[in-house]
C-alpha cells in the first residue's frame, strides 16, 4: 500500500500456532474462542506480518519473524514453518536483504527477533540483513540482555548474540525519529520497552502496534496476551492508541492477525472498537 511517500509491503515472518490461553490471558475461553476458533490442541493461528517500508531514500524492515532453523520439538509445538520464512519471503518478492538499511524491532521476543540472523556457510551465525542498522528500544535492550532470572525464558541468548556482536545496533527512546517519517513510540505493556512504530507522510499515518494489540481479536480494551508483563499499562495505553487511530483515521498495521494485515478502526458503542477496511496484505 502507499502511505504518502512510503511504499509499505507485507513480508512473511512465518505463521505459527500458539496456545489460546497464552494469546488471550485472563479472558475466558468462552469469549475468545468464537472469534478465533482453536485447533484440537487449543492453539490459535498467528501470522507474522513484518513490514517492509521504502520511500526511495530508505528501506526499512519492521520485525523479522521467528527465523530458523528450529529444533523439531519446537517446530511441532508451534507448528512453525521450515527454513527461514523471512529470507524466503524477501527472496520471493525479489528483495535483496543487503538492500535493507534499517531493521527495527518492536521488542525482542522469539517471534520478532529470530529472523534477524541465520546460519550462514559452515553454520556460522550471520545477520540476515548484513549491512543494516538494527534499532531497538533502550529499555527493551536492557531487559533482554540483563540475563535476569525472571526474564530468562522470554529472551533467547542464541537470537540476541548476533545483535550483541553487531556494531550497528542503535538504542532509541520514546519519540525518536528512526528515519524521516518513521518514529519510535514506547508503549510498554507487553514488555517494559515494547514500542510501536509510527509512519507519517503527506498527512497520512499508519501505526504498527506490535504485541500491545497483536490482532483484530484483541481490540477489546481489557483483552491482552498472558505474556504482557505490565498488563495495566496495556489496558491504559492500548485504548489511547486505538482511540487516536480511530479519531484521526490512521491505518493500523497488524502483526499477528492471520486474516488482516492492515485496517482502520472505528469506535463502536457495544464492542468499543471494530476493524473496518481490512486487507489480508499491505
Ligand atoms: Zn509476538
């Protein structure tokens, strides 16, 4: 899709299936399951819509999916795709990863950062976008690399090591401009340093909300994933983002929604917000 000077395209980071209780936290199954029917293992379908943004000056990738390869047990547990979905998707669209100058992470959970690296020749782990700046929220980077016991299972050292070795890692704070027309906005909620990405051009705006609102099934303001470490922040900040998107007519770029990569939202007297003008790809 075009957004002013930006050309925005969906890059697939790999679909997966994850426990419905993980995706909807304290929301009773009787409420979420009619919207998102689970499989026979109580798992729900998650897409991984990474965003490639080009404006003639910059080529930016938002999030990288889960990458690969994964052990057979992990692949079965999440029904992950084989290979490296991000690199496959870039190749299918004729995009050379070396042409991507900026990679931005909403946060550093496995399904967002795993595709940033791959096994090169001789099993040497290399960055998937070898020449790009890699941009992370400062608080997210502190937490992910803290090795604190309570965050141990949230961040995979194997995925972070190539970034820790990367001389082009850049840490940003709230409202920092990443490139002209793309701004970092720290949301917190899902993780302490989780960030949304705000694209603005020629009076049009699109926001990538990451996992603070991962799908159109999470539009209810009290609904969020069990992974959210600061749920009250999600409950405060998500409605503010959705309200502004609704009132200003912004596009929302959905991260994990299997049927909708982009939509607008409008206020609804019964359901708070509903998605309109949805499309399966950008
Ligand atoms: Zn996620």
